């Protein structure tokens, strides 16, 4: 509705508002008119919409900061977890180095550590580095002392920096193993009553310690140790040397003693070769302690029985021509072994008499287990044509309490009969009358025996080398 426009000055008007419209009354004389017009609208305030934008921005900022903080925290956690994994992985790497060192000691002992990639360093240390997965690796060190010490360090690449390594180091001390390295180990007394008895050592597995694996006097060493534990009868004299010359150390139990003639000599090669009487200082130990385990039965079933070829005129009464297990109650006569890895168990009676023998052909080997109470080996004894002690091994089970050996041929072999008293008589004419070693209950020796301990037998006879202490040490400090 449009407003009326009156130009008369007599006109009067008034108006009132209703909502958005203005109603106006106009009076002209006796007439009154009503007119209206649209009331102009005022602009609305923008305060409310501005507040919404501000709140939205604040909330978005808070969310963004929270998200950024979370991502940063998650990244830090990831790095910490990664580093923790690398830190944990470094220890198994070091332990792999310990295993490498123990394996080397098992197969070489302390006499041939410079093999299988190991390098001789200074002060008696031997070193080897080996990678595990192309990046992680370990460095292993062996200290050549008895018993040996092992130090191994594991290296694992650090997170986000492949040129930087996390490292951890362990130091291990050992026991066992080396004490079994001896020419003679006896649980009871040892009596060397023969003439001109000599004991020394060589190593058939090392060209520096032997010639073609055989004993060579010019390469002989002074590790022909003798251990007399004297446990059974506890004699006043655990060891009676007579006038023996021993290039090696002597070890006896506390409270026992050593008896020796004025001409006897015990010590290193220089001491003995100079004809010095007595025991060299530092070469006698009176706190002997060596564990000797009983021999166990070789098998429980699955064996052959050797076939007898009767008669005294036949070349051989038994021929063992195939590797494997054999078992029989009694053994005598002439025996030939032509195969390797032959195991023969004699349960009741072993008696090799005059004109009889046990012969091991070149390339063959025999492990002879005896549970008979007494074993007598005379005649030509054991003829080991291989010339290596490891190819004839005599094992006396706990029921084997006596061994009488008077064979008149050179002996190459190993005797492990912890419950048996061993009586050696005679002695051959060769320079290497007895090449090998023996572990017995007691020993009585008559004759002019020359005993050459083959150190290659250490890994066969030694106690297992075990870890005595294990400690984590500073990986950045010098190896010691």
C-alpha cells in the first residue's frame, strides 16, 4: 500500500507501526484516510556468524596440534621400539660369537687355534669376525690359556643410520675340556717301575707337531701331563716315578705326594733335556680335581655276531670287513679289521694269547668295548697298521676292573677304562712304544716304555668344555 500525499497544510496525521509496516491516518476536514507504507528494514548484526568461525578455527587448531603431537609421539615410539629391537638383537649376535669360539675349541683344543679363519693376535689372543645376515656381525676372541677365556661382541646397525652400530659384549670363562688333556689320567695310584721310562707329547693333527701324523722326536712337546687322583685307596704316594723323565706337568690330590728316584726329571723340554733332576718349579699341582665319567654301553640292539674261522693255521680267526656294531661273549685268536667305524663289544671274556693279535688294516678303525672283568692282551698285542691312535679305542665298562697288556708290538691307541687297573709289561723296541693316552683306575708299568701323548685325542677324551661364568661387559673397553 502506498501512502497518500496531501499538500494541504490543514491536514494532520499520525501513524502507528505494526511489524514491518507503518500505518498512517490522514484527516482532511471531516474525512479521515488510512494509508500505510513499508518500513525500511535495518541490517542484522554479524556477531553470531563471526563467533562460529572463530570457534571452528580454534577447534581445528586444537585438533591439528593434537594430531601433530600424536604423530610425533608415534614416530618417537617407533624409533624407541626399533632401537630396542636392535639392542636386543646385538646380544644374540654376541652369543653367536661365543658359540663359534666354543666350536673352535672343541675341534682344535688350544694347540691349533690358528685354523678355520681364526687369526693369532698379540698376548695369546685369537680373533675371528663373521657376518650373520649381511649387516649384523660378531667379533669373537679366544684367550689361549687353560681353561680358555672367550670375549665376543655383537654388532647390529642402529636405526636410520646404517653406518652406526649398536654393540654389546659378553665375557665367558670356561671349565672342563683341557684338564683331560694328559698322557695318563688315573683315579688311583700310578707306579712307573720300569727302566728309562719317558713321557712327552706330539700332535698327529698338526704338521708342526708331527711328521705325516706320526711321532717325531724333533717336534716333540712338553705336554705329556700325568694326573694321579689316588681316589680309591688314598695312598701316601699317589705317584711313584722311579727314574722317569716326564716332559709335562704332574697333578695329584691334596694330601698325597710324589715319590721319585734321584735321576727322575719333571718339567719342560729344556729342563728335562738338560738332565736336571727333580720337579721344575710350577710343574707340580697338589690340588688335582678332574671328573672322570664311566663308560656307557655302546648300543642296545641291532648288531652282528662275528663268524669264527676255526684253526690255528688260518691267517685270521675273525675278519670284520664291514662297518657297524658287533657283539660276542668271548674273544680270542687272530682278529683282522678291514673296515672303518667298526664297534665290537666283548661281554664276558677277552683273551689274546701267544701268537694271537688284533690287527687294524690301513684305513680301518676299531672301537673295542669290554665288560669282561679281566682283559688280557698278550702275543703281538694290538697291531694298528694305520699308525694313528684314534683308530683304536679301548673302552672298559664299569665291570671291566683289570687289563693286562704285555703285547710286544708298538701300541697306537687310546685306553679309557676308569675302573680298571692297567698293568703294562714288556715294552717294544720302537721309539714310539706307546703312542696315545690312557684313562684308568690305576697303573703299574714294567719295562722301558716310551709314552707319547697324542694331543689330537684331546677332543675325543676331554670333558665337554662348559661355560662357567657369563658376564656382559663394556663393549668399548679393550678386550681382556
